[in-house]
C-alpha cells in the first residue's frame, strides 16, 4: 500500500466526488437512500456546504451557510467545475435527528449532535450514558460507511462513466 | 470536546495488529506504563500520556475500569506549558540588566545572552503550571477500530505516536482511500481499480 500521507493527498478527490454525488442523490434519488438505510426517514442537506474550484493555479472556495440558505450558488459553482469539500447533513430516523458535518478529504465527522439523551445524575449512570452515546455515534458511522461503500462500487464501475457523470452534469445544469 | 459533550468531532482509525492474551490485563499494564505524569514541578514544556475517562486528573487503570460493554474507553492528555513571549522578554531584559551591573561590563556575549534566556525560560517554566487538554477515545478491540474525539492535527499526531509506543500496534487513519482499501471488504480487483482512479471532469 502507498504511504498514508501520499495516498491522503493523491486520493482527496474521491471524498470530494463522494460528497458531490451524495448531494445529487439527496436531491434526486431518495429511493436509493431508503434502500441503503432501512430505518431512514430522511437525509437532508443541513446548514453548511463548502465547495472548492481549482482553476489553473488558483483555488476558489465557496461557503454556503444558514438554515434556510438557497443552494443555487452551490449548483452554479458545480457547473463551473467546483466539487463539494464539506457537507453538513441532517439524518432522521423515527423521531430522532442527528446533525453533523463530513469533510470530504478525510471523511472525518465534525460537530456531531446526536438525539438528546437522558442527563447523567449520578456516577452509576455514566456507563449507561456511554453505551447509549456509542450506539448513537455508531449510527452516523454506519450511515457514512454504507453510503461510501455504494459510492465507491459505483465509482469503479462502468456505470459511472456511461451514465452517472451525465446525470450529474444534467443536474448541475438544470 | 469529550465524548459525552453535546457536540463532538471524530477521527476514525483502524488498529493494525493484535495483543497477546490476556488482552485486558495487557492493555491495563501498557496504559499504566504510559500514563500521564504531572509536570507542574518539572521544566518540561509538554507531557503526553494516557488518563482515565472518568477521572482524567487522577489516572487509574486498575481492574477493568476502562472497559465499557464491548469497548475500551480512556483518554489522552496533553499537558502543555505556554509562557507568554512578553513575560519571557520582561524577565530576560531584567536579568540581562542585572548581569551587566554585576559584571561591570557594557555588553554581554551572544552565548551569555543565550544562557540567560534559557535560564529565564526554565525558571518561568517551573512557576507556570501546565494547561491540560483531554481527548477521549473509544477502542473496539474486536473490530480493530478506534474513534478519537478530535479532528485537530496535533492531537491526532500525538495519538498516533503514543498509541504506537504504548501498544506496539499501528493506527491507520481512515480517509477515503484507506477506507476503500482496508475496511470496505472490496475484492483485490476492486481495490486495484480504486488505486487507478483519477478525478472526474464534471464540466463538459
């Protein structure tokens, strides 16, 4: 295997393409999401998207934030060649919501807010609270793993070049 | 940001390798051997070590206190002394003036100035307490996975070094390529295809 720092930089684009594809799927193919996550009620874009466009030697960063922010500027940036580098997501299951940000290059999770848990009132309750938190964090980890697995299988298939890229281009230009 | 905080950030790792049996006793011994030591009476600028999740200022790895369900939960603590540069400058200037009066000279050599500065930093280092920063982690030994509750570069680098030194196991940071290569269960031909990918041109 390649040196870790070399592969981190060389394949950053995989994570950026993953988040770009994920935005497309959220907007256009919710059935696919439901097939991936049987308990999913909804997966939506949250309150922040960061895009980057490398033009020749310059780097343009576009940040869209706000709970009701319009995403048209983001689509316009995609049309100009940008990719998504950070995506804030809202994941709902039953009557519970998780909010978190995924960074494309590392797929690390930031600002993860899980559904509310019972406050800890005594030392004896810490262990139970930890087990519950691990369970709630694992939901997000599994979600990202499942989505990324679907993406990477698609990305190395012929379908990516033959169909998916064109569908993404049509969406960006719509 | 502790793992019970209302919001957390997380970096994921794969743990490469296994420890000798009995696992829990083995891990407890290694945690104890690499536990944080107090630095307040020490001149060390920075000390890094393991500490207990429940009692980070008094590490205790006795029994299986760090085992929660199927997970191992403990913390890394970085104690760092940071002396404000303006404070160093003040004491350095005062000490130089004192030395000039005592020696009756008008100038100090470069080496003398260097020694004075080192002395000032050492003296202030003993007087200034270290600031502790605590980073929690969850290690699922059976699944060889570890979640570290920080995305900051420096604590992650410290974790990789301390973990390797303590357990003699490698931590491999998970990011798109390493996930595809190591944790998704892809076939050899799929992994090979991933390594040959190049960026998609979305614009026509």
